[in-house]
C-alpha cells in the first residue's frame, strides 16, 4: 500500500521518526517540545535528527497520510 503511494522501500520506522521531527521543526515546533515528545535521548539528538532540507520531512509525511 505504501509503495503504491510512492514511499520508498528503504523507509524505516526511524525514517518516519526523523521525518515527523523534521516536519514539526519546519512548522515552528521548538526543540524543547520535540525532545520529550519524540523520546529523544538528549536535546542534541533532536537537532542532529532534524533534516534541514525544506521539504524533506514534509513530503514523506504527506505521502504517509495517503497510505
């Protein structure tokens, strides 16, 4: 089903976690909110696992919604 929506077969649960974190960051959710919500081990992990490309997380999240 997800393959039909164009989601790569290389996507993993961790990819979705990073995509959600990145999408939240792109929509202005501060790191101190994303840190506990995403159960990251430290604030530095939140920053490390935030994709900086403008649409990286958003496009994956939109495609997930179509599944």
